[in-house]
């Protein structure tokens, strides 16, 4: 699968939320996922076998997909039944209820949602989150993606 390289927003980093369109919180807040470098139109792949539980536009996040299935925690070695969330997609290639396999294309990287407020031409990204319940009730429900996928935190 390779190493994912985050853009600038890692899990839990504190940053300025450019608008209140994501979660009605404007100003400084903790980032709930990781922003992974991409190019508009790059294929976005499922990292797990699972069921698509969400495949539509979500305010602030733009075109988004959530997949629920088992994923191994690299720190504990335990499989967990979680939601994997991908957003700011350009297109969605799956539908709610669809079964997907690891490495299936689920959409293409884009700039939908509030992504346009954060990007310069060299900073197109996929917003990626992992959490236990849909929709997360709080930050404690979210998981650090680097516990599940290999992320190189060095900036390119």
C-alpha cells in the first residue's frame, strides 16, 4: 500500500478553521483527521473490505464516502470494526450499501467542500478520518489514522 504523506494537517493538530461550514466552529480547533497529498483526479482507494455507509455531499466536507469494516490497529495489533471517511472528493464512484474490497476505487481526489479555502495549487488533498460511530459525537470517538496506516509525517 505504500506510505501516505500528509500535507500539513495531521491528526489532532490545532489550526484555524477558515469558516464555520464544517462543524459550526469557526476559529482555532483541533483537526479530526489527516490531509493526504493528492492531485485532482487521482483515484482514491478503499483501504479495507467493507460496506459503503455514506456516499454523498456533506456540508463542509464536500463529496464524501464512509466505509465500515474491520481494520487492524498497527499499535495494538487488534482488529477493530470502524468507519473510514474520505472527503473533498472530485467524484464518488460507489453507492450507499455497496460492498467494496480493499484497493477498490471509491472516487477521485478533488477540491469539494471547504477544501477550496485551504488549498493552493500545490496543496490539493484528501481529508481522511477513522472513527467508531457515525456521525462522531466528539473528538474522543475519532482514531488517529497513523495507528492504522503508515504515514510519513515528514513534509515533502
